[in-house]
C-alpha cells in the first residue's frame, strides 16, 4: 500500500476517534438533567410567567382548612362559654354586649393571625420554587454549554486529527519518494 493512501486511512481513523470523543461528551452533557428536572423546570417557568408560584388553589384550601378551621372551632367554643357564663350570671344587656364585643375582637385577631401565617407560608413556598427554578435554569445553561463544547470538540478533534495524520502521511510519502530516486 502506498504511503499516501495509508496516511489518508490513518487520518480518517483519527477523525473518527475525535468525532467519537465529541459524541461521547455530547451524550454525557445530555444526561446532566433528568426528564423530571426538565419537566419541573418547564412547569415552574409557566407558573412564573402566569404569576402563580407558591401554593395552588387546592393546596391553599388545604392549608386554610388546617390553619383556620381550628381557629374557628376555638372561636365557637369561646362563644359558647361566654353564652353559658352570661346565662349563669344575672348580667344586664350592656355587660353581655361588651363581653360579646371583646370575644368578637379576639376572634377577629386570631383569624387575622391565621391568615397572616397562611400568607407567610405561601410566600416561603413561592421563594422556594423561585430558588428551585433558578437552580434548574443554571443546570440547563451548564448542559447547553457542555453540549456546545462537545460539538466543538468533535469538529476540532476530527478535523485536527485527520489533518495531522494526513500531514505526517505526506511527509512519509515525500521521504519514501526521495529514497527511491
């Protein structure tokens, strides 16, 4: 086999090896994010665009039941106790009215505190989701950069390996042609 043909075959092999390394790098970059993480990122991006980060309506209803229902039960219990106390006392209408006002004010304060707690929990959930989205976005950006680097590597190593081997083959061809003269 003549040296130039041998050099071209070797150059093709070097090009294939370089392209193979680039493809392996691309496949590794592709695996940086799971399908679940990609879906989660898309879902959070949609919710962010719509201003819906935090608890959804169903979650907020569950939270409201968990926080406000006990407050309402306590209010009902306090009102029943007030009624029983007032019935046992020979209190006038004025003192009964004042006691009812105090009880109502306490109930409103308890309910407002419960609503504040719900809003704080919702804000914390929104912030948690925003942090998660930022992390997923950083991960997606790193994945894209790794993919681009792998493509560049495949092209560079493929062309570079072929050119280097072909150059060596040409030198070998020149040396053998000089030796035959």
